[in-house]
């Protein structure tokens, strides 16, 4: 265990290098904010481009300056930098940049492109980065709140939309309860262990009493809420449906990486001494999410609600990886999260591009006849839907395979069979999108925006889904390197 | 190993059609003529590649040949591992052979998104060949599942009025069966540490493990064959699929179930197979007898041939599992290989005959746009050439000696006599039932006075249709009178398979 006092005494500017992502992001958020305030009407349109540049710079700094060889602890043990953290931050940066890039036309068309939008997205990203590097209950909470508060505001960004306001209120109220539960659980944990440091909690959590179980239960409520697992999923469909589509895209992607990190840091590391503390609770959440998510998704007529229930079901899969309480399962969960984020970026990107300019209506019916109306877009959606359904040769298949393999490896045969059976249910509603696109004649004849730039990006996004599906060893090697064997 | 421009032969067979299909897609529907010719040339080239494959194949050994082995997913010990033996070679040739008539038959009949249609069939061809030559279980599963995508689109886009229902049913049924097989494969991998099929075959397993794995495999393969009672997707899929889809479905895709039984179930779980052979044989006999009666009652030509396919595939599944009974009864493995041989010949033969029959129905459907038997009558008066072919294929379907249909059924019935008289008795009812439903179909559609004015206006075969049906007729007759090349190709592999399944895999102690 690294002694926090030792790191504190030798703190210099250079020793802050592992935290470069957060430092760079925070300072540049201020800079962009100032630019946006003083730029005036004429130059304000540059904010968006500037944001993308900032994200690129941060990504570059993360790799060149922030990379660490081994686990490094900073700020009196509040902050940890390791390979997993660096990579997750990089992935979050890219996911956020890509979702902002996909959203630009959508936002322009609805005149929502105030600079605040980009700045809130960046603060949410900062929250993700803090969370990813959290090594203390305090830092965890800081990250969770920074992320959540930014997202609440983003959901309500379209002030003329009643449904968005409703979604934001729901999200906010439920989110506040979850944060309360998190704080309550943390305070109990502090009372039992006398420390906020995850390093120290990790050393004592093996020898626990009954109080530990209650504390962990509260923490898991909050984790389940942030992840959107059943029965704490109520906000997911409303937010995906009510928020502006671009915000739904943002919420559906990068924060999933944060939720993954939350479990890795809090449960797997902090409370890893005795996984039995949380495995059973996560099992219940996973099974319920898999069943309810997949079954309710069938009944949806709105594509965003469908994707919301699909997200719930996929979270169930990610949780299955954790309940193995084994490195193979964490690895599988990581690859599943990455694959999910990559695929969802693409499918929401298509939804954004195909959304009609006259409103938020993105019924499944709007996809009818897309195969004839816009063959390229339909082909991309075809690949993305099949990947989410878990059909080879697309990468979604491998993500599911590793989860199942990890389950069998740890003798969870019943859960493995449940997982494959619900995938069959899930396949139905993904196939339905393909059916609407290709097998039905469309009603709407309005052409879809050309948007060459977005299309190229979407094309590469889908190509990555296919390429990783053909050569999945790249992904698997990466996840093995990041998680390693504890 | 034969090299072709850096690629080995089997890889070329798999990836040439897939690449060609993607290029056809790029050529696009606006240049349909170019796309058609291009696709045809690709499929012919693939077929030509089967010549060096057959010639280079060594009949004398049961080991895998034309092996290609590359690292694929190191972390999972899964390899890009291709090879053929006497079981897969005939099916690969059959796949390449049947794709060509499918493309020619669609030449003018498909005018909706023609380039995409041709592309889908080429991609499908490559994936199906991949299934047959994959020697790595994960690679096998990869092709096995990927194959569903083009077929799903083919039925869904170019199918009949209830195509959406039919194609979803097809996809979900098959998917459900396959995922359980995937669990079994992963289990075997965790046990053996590699995904190689040969490794799985050599892996000792307790009887309990074998039972569960056997059942998981059986679900996957029974859906694909299809066996009663999981056959209900097939009539729907066949009725709604476009002609080409029906042909490929009947000729190749159903064979994958049989291939799976021969490659996975029997050699990987021989003890469970011996223990549960009554289950497979029982289901097969139900398929032969009960489905035979169901076929009699059909009024839709495609549905009738679909049910006939299920009945005929019953011979494949039965033949594959007769060996245990024969050995138990006669005490020697001497005649036990007959059933396996019969299953294999029946697969190839059924591929040719059912494909040809679906093409014949397609010919009539193109003219009258009806599949109802009652809409026809007296076709021989207006289409004498066509009637000749139709009658030939119908006779082959009912097992007339001299056609390929006879050889397979005869071998299986012969083998079932050795196992159990009542098996043979029930299986032999097909000689009556099969003849009844097929010939009654012919009587109602082809013979008699001209049914109505629409039939009177039907034109006889054009050159393209003539070519397609002649080639298939030649193949049916060739296998019927001279099955030696086919039997020689598979014989050693079948004997090897028999040796494998008669040795218990239960670990001692």
C-alpha cells in the first residue's frame, strides 16, 4: 500500500502530471466559458469548434503527459492514476467529442446551440474524469455530483419543451435521492472504518460486521441508480425520451464509462476484500435488468424509449461481469462497456441524423422505408443493431461471449443460460428496427440531411464495430492489459 | 497446399463470394446488368475452384486436408482454422453448385433491388462454405450465426406477403437454438483450453456432461434440420421466401443441421448419443410418417415441398443415429456404417432434388403468381418441356431407382432393418407416402386438361430456365446411377467417424 504521507511530502508541479486531464480540462472549461461570454453574437458559433479542439488537446495531454506506468496516488490519497483510469478518461473524451460532433446539426436546427451546452458537456466530462480517478469516498462523491448536476441541466436545456422539463425534474429528484443514499452509505462506512480512503477501506473490508452490509446496500442503490439498473431505472426511459436527442446521446455513452469506474473503484477495489458483500445484490439487479429491460423494450414504439430499455438490459449484462468477482469477469464487463458505448454512439448518431427537423418525434415508424430512402444510413443502422443484438461478425457478439464465458468460468451456469435466452428476446426488437427499415414501405418521403462530415464519422464508427468484430483480439488484449490479474 | 495468389484454396472459397458480394453491392441497383453478370462470374469462379479442391482431395485418409491455421484470437486460443474431410467436401461442392442456378433463375425474375439480391446470395454462399470448412468451433459458430443475416434480409425484402412474420420466426428460432449450443461450446472450451473441433472430439467427458452437451447441440441442430417438433418455422419461411431463398434454405441450410450432428453431436458426445439415440430416431420417424401425412394435406405447392423436406431430412437424422442400434444388435460394426453413408448421400441428394423442385415451382410462380395447386392443372399441355423436368424431379423425390433420391433412402432403410424391424417398417412408409404426395401434386398440377385460361397462356421454358433445370436433372441422375465418386469421397471419413463414436469418452476412474 502506498503511504499517502510520502507522496504528499514530495509533491511538486511535475508530480501532478498524472492528473493532467482534470487540470487541463478544468482550466480550459474556464477559458471556453470566458470566450463564450465575451465573444458576442458574431463569434459565438466558434465555441463548438473550440470545445472539440479542447477535447482533442486534453486527449493528447492525457496520453503524452498523463500516462502512468503503475498505480500512482496523488493528493494525500484522494486521487489515483492507473492504466485503467488513463484509458477510461481517453475513452470518455473521445465519446464526448464524438457525441458533440454528431449533435451539431441537430442543435443548429433547433437553435439550441448556446455555448452553455458545450460547457455543461465538458463539466459532465470533468465529473467522469474525477470519478474515474477517485481513491476516496469524497472524490467519488465529488465526481458523481459534478457529473449528475451537469446532466440535470442539460436534460432541461430545451426550455420550450414541457416533456424535457418533466424529464429533468424526474431525473433531478430521483438523482438527489440516490445521491442521498450514496452519502448515507458513505457516512456509515466512515463510521465503521474511520476513514474515507478507499485504500484503507480495502484493507479492513474483509473483516466486516453487519453494519457493513447496510452501508454497502445504500451504496449499491446509488450505483444502480447511476447505471440505470432495475429497480432504479425509472428515470432512464423518461430521460432518453424527454431530453433533447443530443443530450440522450451524451447520457447514453460516456457516463456509462463512469458507472463502470464507479463499481471498479468502490466495490471491486474498496470493498473487494469480501466480494460476497455486494455480489448477491448485484445479481438481483442484473437479473431484473436483463428481464425487465428486454421485455419492456419490445413494447416500445418510440426508438429512444426502446434504446433506453435496451440500455437497461445491457447494464444487466455489464453487471453480470461483475458478479463473477473474478478478473475474467471484470475484463468482460470492461469490454462490454466499451463496445456498448461505441455501438450506442453510432445508433444514437443515426437517430439524431434521421430525426425530423420539425420536432422531436422519433417514432420507430419514422424508420419505415429508410432502406430505400437513405441506403447508407440504413446500412449503418443495420450493422449497429445487429451488433447490439449480439450477432457475429459484429463486435457485440464478442462482448456477450466474454461475459458468458466469464460466467461459465466461475460456475454460474444458470446465469449464463439466462443471459443467452434474454439475448434472444433482445434480438427481436433490434431486428424490428431492421424490419421497419428494409421490409416496410415508408410514409415520410422527406430526404435526410446530407451532413457529409457526420456521415463519414458514423461510417467509421460502424466500420470500427465491424472491424473489431472480425479481429476482436485487439479489444481483448487491451482489456486484459488494463485489468490484469489481481 | 494449393496456393492462389497468396491465399489458400479454402480461404478463397470462403472470401471470394463474400468479397464479390460486397462489390456487387457497390455496383448498385442502377447498374443491375453489370451487377448480375459480375455476381454470376463470381459464383462460377467459386464453383470452378471446387475442381482443384476435389482433385487435390485424398480419398484414402480421414484426416483434415487443405488445412489453414492462423492465430485469430490468441487470448481465447481460437484459431482461423480451415480444413475439409470427406464429410464437408461434398457439402462445400453442393453449396457452390447450387448458388449458380439460384442466381441464373433470378436473372429476370427479380427486379426489386436486383444488385442487393445477388449480393446477398454471394455473401451467403461464402458464409455457408465457411460453416462447412471451419475446424475451430468458435469460427464455426461465427459463420453459423453470421449466415442468418443475409437469409433474414433475403426473406424479409424479397419475400411474399407474410414475409416479416416468416423471417422473424426463422431468425429467432434458429438464434434460440444456436445460443444454447454456444453455451455448450464455451463449456467445452473451458474444459479443454482450446476451441479446436478435433480437440473437443478428443476431450473425455462424464456421462452427465455429455447428456447436457448433447441436448444443447440437439436443440441447435434439430431446429436447423428441422426435426419435429421444432420444424414449424420451415413451412412459413419456405412459403414466404423468394425462389432463390427457398432453394438455398432447402438445399444447403438444412444440411447444416445434419452436418452438425455428424461433426459435433456424434463424435463429441458419443456415449450420450448412444444413450439417447432412441430420441433422435423417434423424432425422425415421426418426421417421416406424420409429416408425410401433413404433406398430403397441403394445398400450397411450396408448403408441400417444405413438408416433404422435413420428411426427407428425417432420413438424414435417423441414418446418422442408427449405428448404435446396429452394433448392439449384430455385435459387430461391420454394417453400421451404412446408416451414416445413407445420411450423407441423402443430404446431397435432397439438396439437389428439393432445390430443383423449388426452382420448378419458381418457374410456374413467375408466370402465374400463384402457389396454389388449384390454380394450375394440365400444365403439360402448354409447357411440355417443363413438365418433363417436373415429373423427373417429382419421381426423384419419391425415390425412384436411378435417381439420387433412391440411393440415400435405400441405404437408410437397409441400415434400419439391421437395427430394428419396426424402424425399417415405419421408415419404409415413405415409399408410399412420399410417392403419394409428390405424384398427387404432379397429377393435379401437370396432368389433366388445361385448368383455366391463365394456365393456357403460360409459355414454356426459356433458354435460361432450360439450362438451369437440365444441369440439375443431370446431377440428380448422375448421383442416382453412379454414386461412386460421392461414396468414395466420404467413405473413409465415415468409417473414421464410426470408430470415433463407438469408443466411449467417459474418463476412467
